[in-house]
């Protein structure tokens, strides 16, 4: 079992009151995903290579992660949960920005 993944008897997460509190405070997709799988912030920080404070700012929605940070968090979540996690599972993605950047043709 990976560090940070805490299964509970009969539910995917241990300590329901703590989870309710975390969801009320943060409520981002990343936080909801972490809470639903029992992934602890420190474990995500260690596995992603980013500081606990940095992960906390992303979880709280006080900071938009760079693509490099998103990739590290996604990879860490995959390793911690053993699931095929996608960016949209963890982050609010701006579809307009993504589709406009991918449809641009390079200058010649």
C-alpha cells in the first residue's frame, strides 16, 4: 500500500467529519478527489515533488498551477491511487483557452 492512501472499513475514506471539513474549506476538484480517496496532502506533496504549502495553495484555489505542476500532481495521484487520473478529474480546465491554443497554427 502506498503512503497517504488510507482505506477505511466500508468506505473509501476514514474520518468522515474531517473530510466534510476539508470539503467545506477547499471544495476544489483536487481537494474533492483527494478526500474521496483518502490521499493526504503531505503524501501528495512528497510524491509530486512540490512543497506542502504549494500543494495547499493549489488545493485551496488560491493559485493556478503551471502545466509542469499539474503534470506532477496528476502523476502523483496516479501513483498514490493506482487509478488512471486525468487533468479534468483534478482541475477546472478552461475549455476555451485549451481549444483556442490547440487550434492555432504556428507562424511561418
